[in-house]
């Protein structure tokens, strides 16, 4: 979704091209999901004849001050975007409206024409944005509930350290909490943590003052650099993790180092394990967990060696005893094998899900997995066969009667 850089770029464009001009025409969408708490007619009437005095932003929210209240405010949501006709404004990739599309766009929720003929529109293709008409946008939610703005009201290193020391949650989750610091979203959080060499799952309370200083610097630099190029992501520094965030696992690299993807705070998070390592007790737990995973995979491989030797022998016994199986026994054994095989495959699938490169597992590992499944199946066959003589013996005694 649009984050601080994209919203700030929109604010600056309006400030540069629209401030001081009078609204002569207004068109508000008939969309009660996006246009929040006011009718279309009342919204349009409140804008006509008003002059835009200034444009403001806090976090990922923007509002316009007119020469008298109420004032329009914009919560960008997943795909909100500002377009000014004839002016290049950063186009967030998920909200971009083509230059060849109708104007105003069919996705327009707020459109005004100014007294010099300039037109601008707020669009939202996905309808998660909110456009409101408020007497004082800063005194009511969502703006009143926001923490200090990451760009305009940056915390000091000491303030960050004190704030984080009370939060025993993942640092990535904390950075996404707009009530703590406003304006940082998913891509900015991943970038600043990568630049500061901090693992996204590292507990905020465990960060040292040096960690906080590095994070303070990276937040400042990432925001400033992104705004230097008008939040045009194609011009972001080439050594940013940003450019590979949406590549597939196993194909994402930054400066030659592999990027892995995990879920933190319900959001997909990109990081570089080689550079962003867990520390303290979390590091020990992670190492133990990884060791257990490797041990589990190793046990499967060793069992394969022993079990493979008995495969041929098991097959020979199967041929010699096949004719003596009671009716229905084969079906029951088959069902057991099928169930066993399904369980094994489910387990293998779960193990794969835990691995960051599931979709790119090499062919050798696949063969080992299938071999383990087949050998376990062979064990199931042996167990079922061991029961066959008892059943057959029972039949012979019955005939003797």
C-alpha cells in the first residue's frame, strides 16, 4: 500500500500546484464505502468556492486546509493515489491509472477543478481508502490516534531505545504499529531493518542502543532518499532490498546475497539471513530449532539406506505369499499402505512448508523424499504379511473340522 514516501510525494505535488487556487467544480463519487460519513451532495457543496490554503500529512494520511472548514481528508488505504492532470505525480504501481484512460478516471472518488483550469483527482481502484469531510482532521481518528510521524517528528535514539525496551514483540510488528511511529509500512519496514542489519523477528525489547542508533539512521536515510526521487521506486538505490521483495523465493537476491521470506505481524517480510541475524536467547532457540530440522531430515536419509537393502527381499516374499492371501486382505493392506503413504506425504509437505525454498527444492531432495515414502510403504507391507499365516492357519483348522 502507499506508505509515507508515496503520500508525501502526493502532498508536495498538491502544495506546489494547487495551493492558493479556488475550487470551481467538484465531483464526489457515490460510494459510501470510500466516502465516509457524508453525502455526495453535501461534500460537493462544501468544496465549491473554497480556496486551497495548504496541504498536510501525518503518517499515511493527508488533508487539505481550505479557507474555511470543513476540510477534506484522505486515508490512502491499499491503493489510494493522487493525480493532477498534466503534472507528473508518483504512480504507486497498484493504483496507477493509465494516461490513456478516461479523465477523470472511473476510479475517481474525489475530483476538483480549480480556477486556473487545473484538475486533480483522488482515485482508489480497490476501495480500501477513506475520504472524509472534517472540521478538524487532527482531532479525530484515524489521525488523532497516530504516533509521531517518522519524517516530521522523528524520535531521538534515546526515545527509540526507551520505547522499544518496553515492547516484547518483533521489531517489524512494532514498526508497523501506526500508534507507535506513523508512516512506516511493509516495504519501508523491510528496508530500514535490512539497512540496519536487524532481523525482523528480533524482539524490540532486546535491541541494544547501538541497534536503535542504526535503525534511527536507516529510517531517516530511507525516507529522505525515497523522497529525493519523488517516491519513484524505479530510481531507488540499486542496493536496496526493495527491488527484490516481490521476486519468488530462491530467485531473490540483493548484492549477491539471498533474500528469504517469512511472515511477521501477519505480513510477508523480506530479509537477508546472512546479514540480519537473531541475537541473544532468540538466536539460541533458532539454532536449536534448525538443528532439530536437520536431524529429522538426516534420520530419514539414514533409514533409507537400511530400508533400501530389504526392498528386494520384501518384493520376493510378496510374490511367494500373494496367492495365499485371504480374500479382502490385499484390499485392507492396500488401504493401510495408501493411508500410510498419504500421512507420509502430508508430513513431507509440512516439512517443505517450513522451508523457505519450497517451490525450488532440487530434484535430488525430491528423490530422497519419495524413496523415504516407498520404504515406509514397504514396512507397512511386511506388517500386513506377517498377519497372513495366522489367518491361513485358522482356515486349515476349520477345514479339519
